[in-house]
C-alpha cells in the first residue's frame, strides 16, 4: 500500500492536472461541454497508455543506450526540480510545460487530446521519468499491479478535475489557482530533490 500511495502522490504532483486547467479551458473554449469532456477523457486514457508503456519499456531503453537507472533518476530529478521552479514562478499554473506559441497553434486543432494535452501537459518528461524510475527488477507482480493501478487512479482523478475545470476555475479564481500552483510547485520541487538524493545515495553504496 505504501508503494501505491508513493507512486500516486509522486505522479499526481508532477502531472498536476490543476495546472493544466487554464490551458485546457483555453484550448476548448469554443467546444461544447460534451466535446470538452470527450477531449479530457481521451487525454487521460492516452496518459495511462504513455506512462504504462514507459514504465514497462523504460528499463530496456536505458539498457539500449547504456544509461543506468540512477543516471535517469538524477536527470529526471533535475527536470522535475525545474518544473517545480516553473510552477513556483508561474502566474498561470502551467509550469512551463507548453509555450504560448504552442497554445495558440493548438487552438485551431480539432483534437487536442493527445498533443498537447496528454503530451506534454499531463504525461510530460517529469511524469515519464517518475514512471521509469519506479521500475525495478525486484518488483513482484503485486507491486507492478499496484503501480499500474496508481497510474490509472492519477488519470481518473485528472479526468475528474478537468471535467469540473470550469466550475473549479470559477470557484477558485485566478488567485486561488496561483496559490495552488505554488503549493504544487513546492511538492514537485521536493520530489525532484528526493529523486536526486536517492540516486546519489544508491551510487555511493555501489
């Protein structure tokens, strides 16, 4: 259960669906509520697919390129820390995951569920690094099932947040979103530090 909660909390903080709300509403401003919900549902399904694929195949990719898991955790920790800094300094809550140019280009797309919503907003480099970093050869079948379940739960909660994004934005307001963004940024920053510290500790033990 600790593994499930650790995976969920780490992924949810890095995915940060609250930060995706303003951009999601901007990209779907001309859509009907049904169309907007469809885009959110497809994006969360894509997110599950992306993160699960990288969870299972990430170790093979690392072996192919001769990269150790500790190297990935340090690099991933640096990326996650940068995302945390971006969230702390961001006024929109997007955390620098997608540029204004990309947002403007995506407004005219009919389907934004895969790009840019699923990738890079929900399942960006930080979330992928967390997914790969969770894999270990010592994991049992139960452990793997718990991690995959945590990924699915993150996607489900993300969908619920995007589903109610219009009401949440109206209720929280700009100031509330900015405050939430900074809280999530601090948590994400802490996760990045944890990634680096755990990787360095493992390296010094070798």
